[in-house]
C-alpha cells in the first residue's frame, strides 16, 4: 500500500524466484553453486519483491545427469535451514525424492514442488504425513528423453486428465485438494507449438479450481522462437509471465524477479479498471 492508500499490487499473482544450486543448471551455469552466493542471491530476490524462493538441487533440463539422494540432500537442506534462519520468506523445494521431501518438510519448507507429481516411491506418504502444499507438474516422458518426440492428440485435454488422476490419487492418500497447486510443465515433453498453445489456453485449467503455477522463464520455448541465448530471453520471459498472469495464474516461477514484479505491477494497475 502507498501512503495514499492506493494498492500497488491488486493482482495477487505471486512471484517464485528460482535458486538453482545444481552445478550444471542450464541458465545460471554454476554461478550460485556456493552457499554464500546462494544466500546473497536470496537477499537480492527478497529486496526485489519475491514471494517464494524455489530451491532446486536436481537439474531437470533435457539430458541432465541424475543426482544422488545424498548429493541432493547436501545441496538443499543446509541452504533451506540457513534461509529459514536468516530471512522471513516462503521456501519451496523442487525435488522428486521422498527423503529430500521429508527432510525439507522437517526443516521448514513451505511448499514441495515436484516435476514428477509425487509419482516416485514414498512421495505420497511423505506428503500425506504433513500439511505442506504441493505443486504437481505435468511431464510427458522423462527429462533425459522428453523433448525427442512429444506427442498429444489433445494437449490441454490430456494434461487436464493427468491432473484429475493425480488429484484423485493424492486425495485417496490423504492429501486434500486445498493443498494442491497444478502446473502444466512448460518444456517438459512439449513441442514449441504445444507450449504456446498451453500458454494461450491456461485459463482452460481454471475449472479444476486449484491454483496454477506457470514456469516459462528463459526456457527453450522462448529461445527457440526468438533465436536468443539464455541471457537474452528477458523480454520473452516477461511477456509469457504477463500472459499467464492475465489468465489468473497464481504463481509465476522466474529467474528475473525484479523485472517480473515490475511487469505484474503494471498489469495489476490496468486490471483495476477492467
Ligand atoms: C519447472 C520446475 C516448471 C515447476 C523446473 C527450468 C527447468 N518446477 N522446475 N515448473 N521447471 N513447478 O527451470 O528451466 O516449469 S527446472
């Protein structure tokens, strides 16, 4: 709120800032692999207006190598503990491993973000024994090969069906609907055209009446369309963030927090008058 009582942010879209701690993460390229640099990056994101910090200890880019549980735990948990001790900010943990989820929840994670939608062994049980929200992402295939030949007869319909099935499995395990966030998984087993169709039709998932997370930041769907390297994808990334926010996405997952917060403020200023 400003001094005049004007709302600076009527749009309630939250910004999730990506903090990659993987040495091979495609866009930060190991820049923040050290602990101290990660904390500096968190502090910067907080001053830029981030709502949630997403810590990922496993690279899921196409072709990335698998990370052991011990490596992932040692990358993620000490950082989570340090962030929670130092800052008052929500933290989400991007993982598909039950033990990482379990340790993360013990150490104060606010959200579990699983690109495999709790399909790995033990994950449903860990979440059922907690009260933490969980993001269920859609992926066709597996990271190593998912971009080889994605195929759908009806991309929206098939992803929606996947969500319905995973919501049912979660509910049957004791994870109630109120804790679930859905994500169509941009770039995870989708062609360029399918990614843009999904972005254009994100509103089609609103009948599931659950919060949506949209993650397009610096992805190949932007790079390949515009012929831009990862460090030249800001304009494209901001445009996709706005297109998602206009369709009521609840959370936008981004690298460029400051610029996205600015763009969302401009959007919300116009939304007051729509
Ligand atoms: C996503 C993610 C995404 C969710 C990654 C990258 C690849 N989690 N983790 N949604 N992408 N929920 O950032 O390019 O789109 S890792």
